């Protein structure tokens, strides 16, 4: 049996998330990428050790002018962002994205390592930088977990139908995945467990891995993989986030996978509100 996974908070359980730097990216994009690399690794911040976190999704509604920073709640309303929580970082002096990232690590690590945030926007002019991180309300109208799981299947099959670069790995277009009810049940159980117990991990509270859960559900596999996400209130946001994360992207483009099961679960008492699990398999 082989097991791969990838995580997002957006997570897919990943055996290593590597973010390839794009030298042609704008300063804003470079800084977002640096923040996501930082979040994807265990960090020591303010005397505590953080867990690995999923990448933040770039949201143009969070790209705010200097005048907007004073009243964030009003700015979010004007931008049409259904905010639950938001934080802003203002930097004065960094000459480029690496310098801005160094300042964030030194003075604002607690903000960018806060697991509740799922979206980010960056703007800068000369040496003035503004970084906004936020978590939206669950504003999308979702169907039941089976319906949204089928939507994820459709979206992922569209992604697999095209050649794709996932970080340093190149993937050809590959075959579509087929819905598997057994994997779907295992995915729903894990999403529900994460939501009800307010955690985000590929291992459940009993230490079971995706491979363990697939086996317990009755799926006899040669290979298993998992992507997870949290805080994203639509299938589109989940898939977009995974496609920009090399580890998650590689999982969903893996040509060896044939089957898929997917589900979400919601618990308003949890930090992220909504949790997604996709299980990939090959028998």
C-alpha cells in the first residue's frame, strides 16, 4: 500500500509542501508566496510552536489603500468581503518582498500564523506595505455533503484534464476520477471529526491516518491520498487553493489515482467553521 496526502487550511496531507519561487512574480505575489511557505512549516513564534498551516488564498478585495486601514470593518464592507475576522499589518521601510517578510517574521508572526485566517491581500507603494489577512463568514449556499462532494469531483476532473505545473513538478493531462461511495463516507467522517473537535490534521484524535481510515471503511487500496481544507466556503475556493499549493496540486494531478470521495462538515463553534476532505485512491 502507498499513502500520500496533502493539506490545506487548506490542507492536503502532504509529505512536504514545497513552494517554487517565481522570479517574474510581482512584489505582492512574492510576499504572499513567502508567507505561505512560512505557514507551511513548523515555526516558533512568541514562545510557542505553531503547527503546519495551509496556504492563504489571495483575495483582491483585501488589497486596501493606506486610507482604508484605519477602519477595517468599513473597508471590508465597501469591498464586498463578508468578514468574520480581519487583521492588518502596516510596514514602513522594507525595500522588497524578502525584507517585508523578515519584518513580518520578527514582529507579526502571530498574525500570519493564526490558523483562523484563510485569505490575504497585499499592497505596497515605495516602502509602504499593507498586508491584510481575513476569515470570511460562510456566505455561500451549499448543498449537502454528497452534492458538494460531487461538485469537487467535477472540478478536480476539469483540473486533471489539462497539463499543469505543480511547483517544480510537471504533470500531463490525465484520466478523470470516479466517485467512490466508500471513500466518500471516510471523507465525511474525517471532515465531521475535524469540525466537531476543532482541529485540522490528516491524523485523527486516535492517531489514524488516511490509509487507516480508508481500510476501516472497507476500501482495499494500492495507493491512497488525501487533501484537506478549512475555512473555504465554496468548492471553487477549495480547488483554487489546492491548485496554487504544489503539494495539494501534485496529489490531485497524480495519474495513479482512479477513485475519489469527498465531503465537507460545518460546526459554528470551530475555529474554521467548515472543513473539507477529499480522499483519492487506487485499488
